[in-house]
C-alpha cells in the first residue's frame, strides 16, 4: 500500500511538473489576451492564490501602459493572495548602506502606533544605537494593553554623526511576536508596523526615503531583506530587496510571490492619483469608485510615505470626499491613523465638514436592536470606536478646537463620532462640558444654538446612560425647536422629536405634535414627509406589538422548560405529590402556548 501511494505521489509530481514546463514555454496560449478577458477569467476563480498567480503572469506578458487607473486598482485587488508569514509571529533583517544628505548628528526613531507594534534593533557603522523594548502587549503574554507610548523616548536612538555622501553600514532587525497572546476584553493585537524615521539639525523628522539606501555592494539602491516565519530570525522564508524600511502590514500579505507585480502597479498609478488636475476632472462614476472601493485597495498596497501623500491629496478633493460612506471612512482612516503627520485628523475634519449633518430617523427599538440602531447609532459608533483607540489628547483637541464650524453651527457629524469615542474612554463629561459651553454662549443663538442642542440630546441619549435610551432628552429637543429661527431648522428639530417618539412607540404623542405644528410648515415637501413619518409610525407600532408577543411566548416557553425539569426531578425522587402538581401546571401552559407559532 505504501509503495502504491509513493508511485501515485511521484506520478502526480511529474504531471504537475511537466504541465508547469508547458505553461512556461507557451504562456501566451494559456493566458487571457486582453484585460477584459482577464477580468472575466479572474471572476471565475474562487481561490485567491490562483487568481493572483493568473494576474501576475498576465502582467508579465502585457504592458500596463495602456490600462486605465481603474484597471490598475482592479489588478491590485486580484493580487491579494494568502500570506506567506503569520502576522502574529514574524521578523525581518535589513542589511545595506545608508548615505546621509549632509554632515550632521542624526537621530533615528521607530514609528509606532499609540500602542506600538514590534521591536527594533538598529546598528549604524557597526554600533548598536537603538533598541526598542516595548510592544503592544505585555511580556507575560496575558494580552493586557500597556499604557500609551507616544511620549516614550525608548523608540529614539542616540545621536550618531554621519558624513554627507559617505556610505555607512546599516543593519536593522525587526521582531513581532504576539503568537501566544490570550486577549482580554475586546483588544486585538495590532498588525506589524516597521517604519524607520530620522532627523538632524538641518533635516526635519521624516520617514527615511529610499534614495539614501544602498545594497551592500553600493551599486544599487535598496536594502537586502531577509524574512523569517518566527520572531527569533531563524526560520527564513524569503529573500528580496526592499526600497526602504517603510511597511504597515495591516492588510494583505507581508511577503508573497506577487510583491514585484504590486509595486509595479503602484508605481504606474500613483503619479496619476496624486495629480490634482486629473482628480478634478473625474466623472461621477470614477469619483464614486475611488471613494468607495479604489482608495482602500490602493492604501493597502502602499508604503507609509505613499499613503501620506495620497490621503493629503484626497483631503482636498470635495467631489471624492463627499462620496465616502462611514464604513469606507473607517477603513481608510485605519490605513493612516498611526502616522505622526496627523493625516487621519485632517482627513476626518475635511470629510465631516462636507458630509451631510446627521438627521436621525425613526425605527423600531424594541430590544436594543433594530433599524434605529442601524441608522442612527452604528455609523457614528464605528468611526468613534476607531477614534476611541487614539491618544486622549487628540480627542480633547478635536473637542475643544474643531466642533464649531465657521458659521457657528456645531459640526454634528464630528460631534456624534466623538460622543462615541468619549463613551468608550469614559470621557463623556469632557464633550458634554464643551457642548454645554456652546449652548450657554450668548454669541451663539437661533439656528446655531439649535445644532448644539441636537448634539446635547444625542450625547444624553447614547453616552450618559449605560445603554442607549432614545427619547431620554426630549426636553432638550423641544427647546431646540423653540430657539430655532428659520423654518428649515425648526422643521429639522420637529423631525428629530418625532423620530424619537415613534421609536419608543409613542405614536399618539407624535401625531398630536405634528397636528399642532403642521400649520407652521407649508412647504409641500415638508408636509409630505410628515405624513410619511406617521405612516412609518404604524409600521413601528406593529413591530413593537410583534416583539411583545414574541417575548411573551418565549417567556412562557422558558417557564415550560423549567417545569419539565421539575417533572423529571420529581420522577427521579419518586415524589408523586410534587409530580402531580407539576403535571397540572404543564398541562395548563401547553394549552395556551403553541410553540410552532414562535418566530425563529
């Protein structure tokens, strides 16, 4: 049997080997001839590695110059293949030369997130000048997140003298080990980040550019990179040349067979997408694609330096920013949130200023879940959760300096996001104090004051109580309607009140409020919207009734299960009197409960 298995294995090996040779000798007969044909074929391949292999082979046999930037991004998405390395346990060694642009004392620094990822040891000219000793998890392996490290000097080297234009030996080791972490609460180990910066008397701090790195032979740019599948630099899995130490591996493979293809595409498409003249001329379809799909694919394949430049460029493009939904915003912010240039702050501020201010919608809220949560809570909570992981000082800065728009209105989009960020960090009092300060500010009145009151109501409903309580701040909303000066803002406040009343199943109060204020709103669109709100109130009322019936049936069913357990115990103990009592009760409940009617 073993001999048969051996022969079968050998035969399979040779079949695969000769098929590979045939493909290598005649690649054009096996590959799609056009991009459209490649797209069709790729969509039929469910295995990511095979799709990436097909794409990489096609790239090697076709010129990328004729493809559009959208097609380049599509190729990048096809190249997302399985990892060679486990992101929880890996290490890298970079070797080469570094050439300073001018004489000076240079200080090197490891870029880190607020809870830094991975450790570095750096030798310059054969001397160990930096050894970072902190990671995002404690050494005892219990997964408890350590204190923020943004002010920790252990990530900076001692000053080292470099001569301009003179190659100096460079050696950097990077280790990341979260293999045995047992995480507490909701914390997740951060993905590996390996970015090296420097500064001198004549040079502001920057990510070290690829132009200053040379391979050990001094003849070609780059660093010789050795990748290991452990944190001890022992199990080598790959050798390659890296342009610089500029990696944020938060998506996609750390090392795969298609790295060169990915870099080739990024090199082709990057100049186009940081060309503001081109971005200004994008049609609606292209702008929407870039905002909702393309930007995330691009950022995941780029270095930290490229991400900074691209996000800065997009931050100035209104026609792209106003098409980014909350879900995509969260993902895109994650790609740049670790950089000291605060790109994520600028990006969020520009996006929030262009985004439509929140208008809460009525929806069923019968058991803590439902359309009210999905429409009015989830989007802001998603971004707020990401922001809640950042430095408290950064959240404070946004609260104190950026909540007020130029016209005096509250930036409600930013306010709702920060309310959730504060809730997760027990900082609710800080944003409430800032909102209250604006509400009482005599220079802010009328429509402007109304927007701050909306922010106050939202905070008191979702951040002050332990669980969400829509309608908790109705008095604040009523005051907002009272102080509003313009018809549009008064109507806005009315809808906010009605949305809460409908949500908590107080349709009669909503009807009464609309009837008493309807004459104030003669605009046909407003009248029509109010009528639709009342129709929606009927749907919500039905949802509440259905939920109430369901909960009653479930409680009876649970009680019935308990009674049957008592019945079994009485039989085991041969307690005839207790058994008779329990059976009578079971019969009573079985007659009033039809288990098959309980919704699943």
